[in-house]
């Protein structure tokens, strides 16, 4: 294994949105709204709540870790054997909200999880890409 | 091809064991696989064909080792996930616009 692979993998996506944090919070936490932009779900913004995101290509299991209304939301994201943590951060700006999502993956030095996840994610994304291609 | 190769649970288990424990003989793999030696050998041939394992002959034994490099195309996790969230952000923004109405 190379040096990089001993680090935690992390993805950050950020965007300014011309909407107040309260409204974005609703989209992130209310089931019918989550379904509109992410996946079918039984999500509740309540610490320890276990939920599933469901799509044609499979399921994501999650558990809520932290909730600070209109500010931060953290949950686990387990798909195809890969465990990661997703953290949403909403920061008010003069024109709306800075939306930041960070997904932090497993530590690759946990060899078994890493090796298992390598092809697990491929299944995940192969299916996802098909779905996306169909909806484009 | 990698995808298809690893879709079989027995084959995947053999590959996982090699990843976890390193190089092993067919006999050692068979002892822990719960299937016959010919079946294990067949799975190993498929794995080898996909470039996922390499074999090394030593006397009458064949040793197999995992080739993690073969998985490299599959694991560009960060760029794939970033793409996923970018698309979801697009959907989220569409939804937020609709919520105004």
C-alpha cells in the first residue's frame, strides 16, 4: 500500500445557494423533500435515528450522529460495505447560504474494509451512473 | 470485467482472503473456502484472467497473490463521490427553486 492510502479519504463539495439556511435545512431533513433531490428515505433529524436511503441501484444505511438545526447535520453513510460519515454545514451569507457537504471515508489502513470497499464502490457507482445516464 | 469477476461471492471471498492474508497456496485457500479444490482452482483462474491475482509455481505447489493494482481503476473514490454530490447539489437547487412557488 502506498503512503496516500493510509490517510482518511475525504470529499468536500461546497456551493453558495441563494436561499436561507432554514429552507435548505428542510430540504436536507424532511422525507418528501429529501426524496426529491437525493433518494427515497425514512430519515428523521434525530440523533441515533437509523434510516435508509433507497434507490434503484441499492441502499445506503445511515444513522444520525449530530443535529444542530439550520446549521449542521451529520450521519453515517454505509453502502456496499463501505462506511463513511457525511457532514452538512450551512453558513448564512449576505445573499443566502454557503452549503458544504463533507464525506469522510474509511481509513484504508483497515485493510479488510478497504479491500472490500474497492469493488463495493464500483458496484455503487456503476449502478449510479446508469441511473444518472437514464435521467439525463 | 473486474466487476463481473468479483460478483461471485465465493470468488470474492477467495480474493478477500488473499488481500487480507497475502500469498497462499491453492491447498491453503481450499481448506478455508468450504468448496472443493477444483472449484477453488477454477475461481483462481478467473481471478488471474482478470489480472486480480498472480500465480507463482514452486515445486508442485502454486502460490497465488493478490494484485491490488488491478483495482486501481475502480477506486478513484474521491472524484466519483465529488461528482455524485455535485449532481445532488444540482437537484437540491432545483428543489429549492420549486419550494419558492
